[in-house]
C-alpha cells in the first residue's frame, strides 16, 4: 500500500499550478508559469544528512519565477504533516534557514496538516534567550477545518484533492461511509470540465487515498461504468485502481512461489512468467465483471483457457477498446 505522504507529494508535483492557485492565490498572481518551475527535492535532501538515524527532508521544495522581469526567484517550501510533532515549528525554521543559507533567495513556506487532531496547527517558531528574540511564521492549512460543501463548490481542481483528504479523515473508521464518500467524489470529478489528463491524475489519487475492501472497489468500478454510460468517456479504467494492481501483484507473487516449490529447472524464471500470467488473468476477470457482470461468464471461461502471456495482454487491450462481448470474442477467435 502506498503511504499517504507519498501520494500527497506526487499530486502536488503533478498539479503544482493548481496547488499554488488554491493555497497561495496572492503568490499565484505574481508567478510567471511560462518560465516554468523546478523541484529541488534532491538538492534540499542533501542539506539534511542522517545524523541520528532519522531521515530528515522537506516534503516539497519548488523554484518558481516571478512576473517582475528580474531573474529573482522565489522558493516555495511545502510541508505535509499528518501527525503531531511538538518540534514542528522548530523544524520548519531549520528548513527555512538552511534553504536561505544555501540559495540566498526569498522563501515562502506553507504547511498542510492532514491529521485528525483539531487542536494541532502550529504556525510559528519563537525563540527568546536573554534579549535575543526571533519569531518565524509560515502559512498553514488545516484540512480538518474545511467545509465539505465549500470545497465541492470550488472550481480549482486541487479542491477535490483536499476534499479527498477531508473525506479520508471523516470516513476512515467507517467502510460504508468511505464508500459513499468515494463514489460521490468520483461522480463530482466526472462532472467537471477538466482536461482528461488532470481528471486521470485526481482519479488515481482518490483511488489510492480512499482504499476500500476488494468487493467495494469492484462496486466502485461498476458505478463508474454507469456514470459514464459504459463508454469510458474519460478513460477511467480499473487498471488505474488499487484493486487491479493488488490482484496483478498477488498473482505474480503466487506464481513465483509455485515455481520455487516445484523446484523445476530455471524454476524462478518460469515462476515469474506463471505469476505474470496469473496476475494478468485475475485483473482481466475483474475488468470483465465490471464491464459485463454475469453476461461475461462465457468470456471468462475462454480467458481461463489462454496460456500465452502476450495473448492475455492483447485481450486486456481489447477489453479497453471494444464495446461488446461479441466483438471481443470475435477478435479472440482469430488470435
């Protein structure tokens, strides 16, 4: 399972302009995105070597250019925080001064809190020692404080990302609530006139963040087909969801184990091949269930007879491109 911290880092990078527009609208107006932007995560990680066995790094560090015509640029430091850390303010300050010392550029920082503690939202670091004083303040955004209704009305695509974070907090202890939250969020996403690529990225984030038991993930897939009229208008397919990936990975692992147990010559290589075949077949079966339900029984039987890995890969392509069982079976008969 992908950890939520990784998911947030990826979606910030993929929808960076929307992220800045959502959390820093004042700064967004002054940024010249035509000049591009650059993420400096690796460079910044080198500023914090492991000294006590604990990995220390900022979640995101981006370089952007302003519209003022100068070569001056601003560093945006983004910190995703999903747990209570009593030293958080101090850590934010340490990040600030090391970035400043290294790059000597202007810095703005924001911390997005994804935890479920209403009382936790540190927004500064204060230092006072014998008349030497310092106050370092930074922007904060607490997802738990947000209104679901307000987020649903916003046009910025990142509002749906934040809404997914809010629904995860509110529904993580109730599977049925999480299912309702998830399907409603996907339905809302599909009503927006975003570019297909953007919809796909948000869809993947929602699916990975709001993970459900397999049977409910299957229902989600069925609902997507209903919403889109069975036409895959947005290109949202089950292969993008955790259910398909889990089935595929499990099939590969099981196949490798069987190859090892049999002790056959070159068993490891054969085991991997068998595992890939079984994992792909399981994913195809789930896709048939989503698209055709009980009507796909005969098609599933035919798939079970296929042993060639390349043929299975071609069948998966057919399931995405062709509309009817008859069309799929017709092409399969010629393979």
